[in-house]
C-alpha cells in the first residue's frame, strides 16, 4: 500500500502585490530569518525557496545571514528551486525575457552557491506558455512545479493526473507536477491536517505526492506550530524526515509511463480560454 508524502516546506513570496516592493523586500528578510531559525530548532526541517532576486536582496542587506543560508544549502537543508530571477507571469513576456530570467538566475546561483536549480517552480502564475519545457531544458532544469489551472477548472482541464510529462512546442519534455490544492498552509496545525489528506491521496493514486506547506504570498514560511504538528504526524506514521524538492527525481516519477505524456500548446486559466492545441498521446 502506497502512503508516501513529500513535505515541501516553502514560502511563496510576492515582492509586490497588495503592497509596495519595499515591504516585499522586508518580508524576504524576515522570511529567510525565520527559515534559518526553524532549522536550528528542528534538525530535519528542509526549506525551499525560488527567486534569485530574493537571495541578492539578502546578500546586499544581511551578508551574515547570506553566509548562513550558503552553509545550509551545502548541508542540503536549504533547497534552491525555480532557476528564474523571479516568479513571472507566463502569458505576456517574450521568449527572450524567459531565456534571460534563466540565464541571470542560474548564473547567480552558480556563482554564489556553486549549484543551479534543477526544478522549475512557478506556483502562482495564471498560465504557462508552450515554450516553457524548451526554455527550462536550456536553463538546466528538467522538471516544473505549478498550481494553476486547479481543481476548480477541472471541467475545462482535460486530464486528472497531477504528475505527467509535458512536451513543449519544439518536442522538449519535462516532468511536471500540478499542486493539487495550494502551495501554502495557515500558521497553526493545518499543515499536519493537509499532510493527512495527502496520505490518503497517495494511497488512492498509488504514487508518492508532494504536500506544500508554509505561510505564503506575503512570505512567512513554515511556523513552529506547523513543524510541531508535522513531527507528531511523522512519529505516528513512521516517517523519518522532511524532504527536498527532488520529488520529481523519485524513481517512480522519473520513469513515467508514456501514457502520461501530454503534448500541450499553452496551459491557461481564464474565463475565455484554458488550453490551446491540446493532444493526448498514448
């Protein structure tokens, strides 16, 4: 019986949304400080965050914290994801814009930490254009995590699988994972309740699943209460640790059946159009 959930502690950060960039800047600093403090308190906690811009903000404002992050990355407890300068809108920018996102971000990660992101992470975009597999491959990434279109769009969403192979316009293929509900959790014990639901999902689907938790949008990340509740759940389920965002390299996912191959134009969510040029291949 499969009951395998990968706990992805993360903090989705909108540097600008319902606030100006200066507030977003401050929130990045406090979110990263919180993540480092939680690591001191919990020896198995692993944190994930995308967006090279955020790391540069920390580097220029809090160099000691930047060095602490660098040490945690070397330990494998802070996972670099995304491979882009910031999580972008994927509907309007040009292909050149995305290529430069990958160039500048991956170069920054390599120069500062000696690594590059392997998994694309763009959880809050309202669309994903057909060039993404090609661009990710060219930037050194072979997997992509996203959220929209979601459950509320199932009538227009032509498949039920959360994990599949996405073939782009040029034939490039990447492993893709659609977050089933949301990329965050509330500050208290909800993370464990969410993980329990994912255990049932894993059993039903007979495959491992990813559970994203941590306060998001305005930053924050996993809280003490999140981790306390998850520790209790891990003890009751016989789990041993939190995990990295390498779920899509899991042997069962790495060797996906070609039945789960989708040749997609562009994945959109809107009142007018959801998909273009959709073809399912067996």
